[in-house]
């Protein structure tokens, strides 16, 4: 890897992060909260200074004119380090609100990875604080690198490698010839959905500020809310249903949404294998949980359907907000919700988790293997949307899922031992690696806080959140000794 290329890219990214961090100052000024200017201005100065220092100290004498020939290993390194640095810098403002360094980093990483797990125990903070929590999720939902690819000319061509390093999936799916145009189109859809939801929430009686914060968190599949009781705290079926719809859209492939909008044909949704499976799983799990709520938890039919739909989609898409304290549900409903935590959303969406496309490929592979056993000479092709999937994609998908469950198991065991509670270990691990947010129980549940966890448990969760957001494979690639082969140019 070439140090000058890495230094140039990281320097540019940090300098532009410094501009992004200034946005909450606008909220502070509107609110008349002048004391909240200092936290974000300080973080901005540190980010800009760090970017300048990295470029000056590591760039060397041979400054690359452009980054167009950046290599895959360099892109993986830049993306991984960018997310770590973004998490550290985003934590700086929290320090000014009397959060400890570890808790600040936890809240920051939970925000940028759109996990939504929180260490906040009281909500007596200014508006700039809550705006920053939701804004970090909004930036992280589609990806800070994807944003910079869309707006910065330096990444117009080089952005391809970083684009797929930040948002890897079963396949490299771009729908315009130039990667910068793809990134721009994604951000237009993302921003458009956010504005529409804000408008609808305001129409439903939510304040403009809360509408902005909740919409940014919803479209990002994040879950942070300025209300301590999440969406439940607004006591409105209208707001609950609007949030259900936009969580579902946030978990849908933005590439697919672009095609639907571009061709003005909603029926394209139901010609997509992943979307059909995503919808089927959502409806089946919701239906089963609704029955459990009505029969075992004394919910009315309307309440059972509403809360079942909400909690299934919030966990499938890894949003993690809540319309009700589902930690109080019976064991049947909670076990079905636990399944939802492992499904994930669609690939190329804001949602986290394993992703529906990967599960589809795994089950198609299992079926194909059974056919080969019965018919050894048969040529069996695995297809998605009538396109044959390459064998290496199948292999990478299976490896990804194996690594995913390995990280989950290690995290669950470690946290369970530290907390002396298996339930906390299991739910904390899956909610962090899947970027889901809440789990079950009074501590890790939707109305709980992770503040009381052991410091080492928090550090494990921070690492898992970052690994999960980068979708695991880039992390394991960086463990290879050959990866760390640096040269000056």
C-alpha cells in the first residue's frame, strides 16, 4: 500500500468531516444555546488539524495528482480508518456534555454505525445534542464515504474501490456508468425520503425538531430519538404507521428504488427476488407475532398488528426504535423477534444485518446441493433475478455468514461472562454486530440503557458495531499479514 495515497485520501476526508461537524451549531444558534457552539467547533478544529497533519507528515514529497489508480487494499484501509477516525471525532462533542470518554465513544460509534444502542439514562440535554445523535446516524446510514464520493471531484473515479469497500454486498451493484453518479443518485433518494417523512410527521402533530431527528434516524435505520420512550412516547398511531412505512423503505435496496423511480414503474419491486423475500419474511413474522400478542398478551387486533409490524421491521432493518416495550412480551413473541434480528434488510439499503440477498443465496445453494446429490451429472445454476450468480459470490456469501456467526458467538460469550448474564451477552452481541440497537431485558431492552455494562463489554460492543457496519470481510482481510505491506509511493 502506498502511504502517500492513503495520507492524501484520509487528509481530504478529515477536512470535510470538520465541515460536517459544524452543522449542529446552526441548531444551537436557532435554539439560543450558545454554550453548544464550543463542543462542535472544537471537534471541527481537531478534525481539520488532524487532516492537515496527516497530509503534511505522511504524504511525502510525491503528492499524487489524483487518486484514480487507488488499489483495493488501499481502499479497504482508507475506509476502515476513516470510520474509526469519524467515530473518535464524533465522540468529542459528547465530552462537553459530561459523558465519560468511553461512553462518548460508545454513543458516537453507535450513532455513525446506525446501531442505536445508547448509554443515555436521562434526556436533559439541549437540542444540538439530540440533533447530533440523529445527524451522525443519517450520515452513517448511507455512508460518509459515499457522501464524499458524490460531492468531491477527487473521488470521481477512485471512489469505485472505496464505494464497494464501505458498502460491500453479495455483488457489486451500480446502476450508472460512473460511480460518482451512482453515489449522487443514492443520496438524492435518501435525502428525498427524509424530507417526505419530516413533512408527514409534522402533519401528524410532531414538532419540526422531533420530526427532523426521528426522520434522519428512521431513514438511516438508526433508531435514536429525542424522546426517551422512542416512537412510543408520541402516543400516535399515525406517527407509528408513518414510521413503519419509512423503515420498510429504508430497508429496501436504494438501487431498486432508483430503478422504480427512474422508470416510474412500482411493479419492478415485485420482479426483484430479494424484495419479494424481504416482504414475505416481514409479513409472516409480523402475522405470527400479532397472533401471539392478541392471544397471549391481551392486545386488541389493531394494536397487535400495529406493534407486530413495527417491531419486526425495526429489528429486520436494524433501526431499533420502539412503539412499545417489547421486552415485556411473552416468550413466543420475543423468540420470533429474535429471529428477525438475524434476517437483515436488503442489500444496498440503509439497513444492517446479514442481508436478505445473502440468505436467499444460501438457501438456493442448499437446494442446489440436494439436486446435485440426487442427480450427480446435473448442471445446476443458482440465479437471482434470472441472472446466474458466480460461484465465487456464493463462496464469499457462505464465508461471510460463517464469520458473522463467529463474531456473534465470541461477543456473546465474552459479554455474557463479563456481565454474568447469558441473555445480556446474546442480545448485546447480536444488536452490536447487526447494528440493531436494543435487545431484551431491562438493561439492553428498548427502554433501557447500556450505561451500566462493564467497560470491557462496551469496548467489545464498540468493536462489533464497527465490524458489523463494514460488513466483517474487510476487517478479516486486514488481519492478514500481507495486507500490511506499506511503501512510500
